[in-house]
C-alpha cells in the first residue's frame, strides 16, 4: 500500500518530487500538496492531477508522510499551530532548518533532514539525508523512497555534515556550470566561434559526466586513462595543478560550508524567538 504523502509547499523541489513519485508508480490519489494561493493550487493540480489545498492543517489530515518543502525563512509561519500525528514521517528539504527545531514545532522526533540539489528537477539529483538515532526506521525508509524518486540518496552520520553536503552537492551544479563557462570563454579566446565553443564545452561536460557514471571506474582512473604522457591534456592538467586547483576547490567548499552553517544558526535563533 502506497503511503499518503502530503507536501507543504509546491515549488520546484516539491514539483520534482511529485513528478518523480508519479513516474515511479505512486498513485496520484495518494499525493496531496498545500500551497499558499488558489492559483498555485490550480496549476499544480492541472499539472499532476493530485489533490491541492491552501490549508496546511487540512493537508496534514490522514497523511502518513509529511514533506516540508517551503522556503526556510517561511517554515515557522507555515508550521505555526500545527502538530504531526503519531506515526507520521516528517521529511524536510528546507536548507538550514535543523531537525531539533522541526521536532519542537511539530511535536515529533520522526524528522529526517535532507539536502537535495537542482538536478532533482530532471530526476538526476542526489540528496544527502540525516536522521538522529531516535528516528524510526519507517521514517528513514520513507525518506529514501521520496527523495529516491528524484535521483540518488546517501546518509550522513551527523547533522552538521548536511552543511558539507550543501557545500559539495547542493552548491555543486553551479561549480560545473561555472567551469563550463570558463571552458567556453577559453575556447573563444583561442579563436573558436562563440557558438562552437559553447557547443564543445557543454557536450564535453555532459559527455564526461555520462562517462564517469557508466564506465565503472574511479574518476582518478579515468583521468589517467585520457592523459597521454607528454600530450596536451597533461600540459593543461599540470598548469591547473601548479595554479593550486585542489586548494582553490578546498577553500571554495569550506566557504560554502561556513555560510551554510551560519545560515542554520540564524534560522535556529529565529525559531527560538517567541
């Protein structure tokens, strides 16, 4: 029997998860979403054929799984006065909102925190998941089921590591997009037409990603396989190494980790205010 899943929020991430669940065979009549306006409710209903409402309390009635998919700064308002029924699994996809805060607001310990990324919109995402030792196994399974509909999942053992997940995979698509921009610009500087450089850079990006996924080898092995001794690839990689590529990315991810941790602290302080 498929669980009745309620989404609080109907933005891009909620839509990607709803679409993924439907594609995986979850019945539309076992999905429900609560959004802020009647117009948003109508759009979501027309797109997916699921029940949509504008009352969060009504949306939660009878739900077995509750997915919190509103913006972090709106979470307190969205959950004000609400309590999760016994046995309900709560899954948050809101960045920075800690499980302790959600448990306090909703009156349940069955809270799983996740950090998906934007490729989830194409069912190619990956989500980091965290659940404390008090979280029932059922909630863990529900989290893997819901987030798995939009891509891969992996677990971290401490909640603060969700900030590291944010730095690596949450922010990660932007790093690859920026790298593709740099390759495109460098190609133009070497004399290629802008449209040709853009085509080459993008196809190289997507092709390398597919190769890394399907080749069954570690990316370090693949890198060595395409790097001929004394060749052009080796010359380029030596330049990147000399420029401190590992240091640059290490510092970049550390900066993202610090910002995510600070954001979590700010939201926790906001939640503590009466």
